[in-house]
């Protein structure tokens, strides 16, 4: 067994056996479980209870107002406004709503007044506003002798259905194509950013720990610095992949078992509705939309997307993990001073994520996104996002070639920095000195 293999094995087994790794791996599905229980609890939360509101309608527009969730509307009857306010003071009512007369029908903004010493919750305030606005609209329609059914015919909803010039299924698109592409690309971008950053920093911490504990001095007596660095990079990567696989399996088990054990309806796991007054979606429309989205997902070139995802992850990981390894070897005992060295390794990664978040979501094929998907420090994050939109093959090929070449170059440069910095103690290192280390002979 080669020395590199032994280092990879040691790095991997040492970390997966740590309590911190085991606890961290188990916390993810537990966090998912807590999230599911919180969503279930929030979906059944009824707020601050029902309030009784008297409606003092000066223009007789409201007529009978049906109760809403959390608000009970009570007609004022023959009582004056002062009498209703007294009822509020005596706790017979929670508040009085005064609706003034309309100035003219051309007026769009209307103000109603709510009298109470208790604060009105924002949710109930919005509910009352929507209900009053609906009643004013009905009053205007009745006064102008307008037919509500005919007015609804004036409403129009427009959606773009893209059609390719050339025939064939590959050019057949729908209004869901762009949304599905953005979702797939966004998920891949987030996973790549999270994984590359987390595992790269894991390599840096591993290097710093062994340098601080002086273990590396013993290991360097029998192992080449480059082999030691590569062993840490590959070992940490395998540790990260193990954790991801464990998270996927455990999270899937939690998401499948919890609803069965607790007897939870799938509808309870959905986000709460926008509130009263907002029309709910037709179940048949929701089912049709779901089928169309699944159809669009099926049209994606998943073998190519997954293959490119793996290649760009490996390329990005080796680029940034080698940078983090070099930074870890150059850091001294003062961690605060050494944090500035991490900027060159983190800024390109964060900048690539922001480019995708800001420019990619607007136009995946913009000039900035094309540049980001080819530039090797950005492409491990940007190109997988564009893969869901079928970029030209030459751009994908060029991006892969540059990523692989850059990964090889960065690993070689990091190895030359590592061999000097790993044995250097008690000195604050500058970028100028790190640049000199790359060209030391020996």
C-alpha cells in the first residue's frame, strides 16, 4: 500500500470516528424532524383568538358582513358611535370600525377608522382591509348598475408558451420550462457552493491542527509534503461525501417515517395560505400543474447534468481545497492575523455565488453568466446552473478543460507553498512571502 493511500485512509478514519462527525451527521435529520414538527405546529396555530368588531357604517355600504377567521363583524344597529366606544371600554366589544361616506366613485384610496385601546394585529388588520375593500367594490358596482359576471369577463391572464422554430421534442417548451430550469440550476448551485466551501475549510482545519500539534514534523520525516497535502485533500473529500450520503439516507427516512408514525396528512406539510380573502387553488389545476412540472423535469438531460455536476464539483473542490490547504500551512499561531490569508480562497467562491444569484436568475445566457461559466474560479458554481438551460457544447467543453487545468495548476502551486509553510512557526506570513515560496527550489 502506497504512502498516499495510507495518508488518505488515516485522514478518513480519524475524522469519521470522531464524536463531532457522528453528532454532526445525526443532527441534520434531527433538524429536519424539528423543522417538520414546527411546520405542523404553525399550520394549526390559531393566532391570538377571535375579536368582536362593531361596524359603524355611515354610508350603509357594508350591509351584512360575514365573519372571517379571527374576526367577528357585528352590525351597529341603532347605536351611536359613542355608545359603541363605551361598549369597547366595558369589554363588550374589542373594537369599533367606522366606515365614512365615499367622497366620489373616482376615489381609489379609502380610509376607515378603528377605535380600540388594544393594538390590532397585522394579520387581522389586513383581513379587515380586504373585506372592506371588497364591500366598497360591490357597493360601487351596484350603484353604477354594473354586472359582476360581465366585469369578470374583462379579466385576462397571459402566459408565454415558448415554441421552437425547428420541430422535435427537444425544442418543445412550455411556460414551466424556465421555472424548472431555474429550480434545478439553483439547487445545484447551492449544493456546490455549500459543499466546496465546507469541505475546503475542513482541509484547512486539518492542516492547521497537525501543524499546531507538531504532528506534521514526525510525518514529514517519512512522507513527501505533496503526498501529505494530497492525502488530506482526498481524505477530507471522502469524509464529506460520506456525510452527504448519510444525510440523504437519514433525511429521506425521517421524511418518510414521521408522517406515517404521526398520521400527518401531506396537506399539513404545505406552507400556510395567504390568508382569508385569497382564493385557494383548484385541486385539479394543482394536479395539472404538478404533472406539467414533472414532465419538464423528465425532459432534462439528467445523465449529462449529473455527470457534469460531479466533474465540476471535483474540479472546484480540488481548486479551492488546495488553496485552503496552502492557507492552513501558512497560518501561524495567531489565528486572528491568519484570517486575512483566507480571503483569496473565499472571495472568488462567494463572488461566483452572487453572480449566479443576481445575474443567473435574470438571464442564464447573459454575457456575465457566459464569462462566469468559463472562468475557472467561477465555473464550478456557474456552469452547473447553466446546464439546466442546455448551453452550447463548446462552452461546456471549454469550461471543463479550464477547470481541470486550473485544478492541476493550483494543486501544484499549493504543494510548493505547503512544503515551506507547514514547517514554519512563530512568524507572520505575508502574501509576498507566499509568492516567493512557489519558486523555491528543492
